[in-house]
């Protein structure tokens, strides 16, 4: 029986919102003391539940503002749910934004070690993996360039390479597979399949429904923070997502 890696139970995330930006901190404190400050709650996610086992590849789909990135941050334990619970068994490599964990002024070489250290790996391990990471990212001629000098495609290649080549148990990719040229997309997908076959549990956020259908064995459909579907029948859910009535609703 496969090991259970991620268990989400009735997750909800709510944010307090108000007009602090317009009134300023001093006025906010005065109104708060007098209990005259109107505060409303914005619900980013509500009642989201799913289970992932070792080796699963989950595709999270939904329009902008559906709560996909918020959920990824919860799985990566960057955020915590307002309600419900999340259990994560394994070390997580999360690529939620291309520049996360990188220093703009440090070199590609320095940033590789920095990012690896943030993910909890030793210098000895990174010394062994560094040539493979750089070669996969196709950045051998750019090792001493500052990170800020790289194109967005180069940054994506470096971030993806570090995440996939350090052997994570759980990997989260938020729109990363959609960045880069066609050749690198094919290479990154091949690497993803290799990671999955090694037993890693993978979560991808993608607007490419074709990609989710082809790569994933489970799919989670979010809409304005609500869970519309969680299923192992990926093709059926993706077909429903692409149906005219749902496309019209997302316009």
C-alpha cells in the first residue's frame, strides 16, 4: 500500500480586509480602540480536502483567483489554514515564484548553494549535485553572472533544476513548467516523469489543461476558493473544466 504523503482536511483560509491603506496606521489604531474600525473577512479557500500518496502527481486547475497558489503555500507550510488541517510527510521543494529563495545580486553559483541551503541540504551534497544542476539548467557559461542579469527563462531553468535534482520527496511547481522555450519544456517534463518514477509526490499548478491531462494521475479543481472536484479521473474533470459553460463562467 502506498505511503500517504499529503492529507488535507476541510482547509479554509480567511484574510481580514479593511481600509488601512487609506486611513493610515494612527487613524486605524484610534478607530480600533474605539471599536469603530470596520473589518471584513475575505475567504481565499473553503472546505478543501484531498489525499496524495507517494508517487502521485496532482494537477491543480482553476482560473486566476481560484486559490491555487494559496493552497500551494499551505502545503509548503509557508502559510497555515484558518480552519481545517494539513499533514505533510516528507521534505518539500516548492517553486511558487521564480525568484523565491534567490538573491538578485549574488551569482548563479552562489544562489544555487543558497537555495539548496534553504531547502535543508548540506554543502557536501550540493558540491556533488552542483555540476548536474548547472548543466541541466544550461547555465555553465553564466555561473558567475548575477541572478538579476539572467532572463526570466534562465531563472526558471535554474529554479527548476535545483528543485528537481536535489531529490525531494514532495515537489510543488506553480506555473514553472510553462516557462522557458519549447526544448526546455520537453526536457523539464521528462525530468518530472523521472522524479515521479523515483517515488516523489508532485503537485503542479498549470493553466495548460493538456499538460495536466497528460502528466497527472489526480486533479483538483478550485473555483473562487471552493473545491469543485478532486478525482483520479483526470481526463473527465479536465474535459468538464474546458466545457463551454465553465469557460463562459470564467470570462
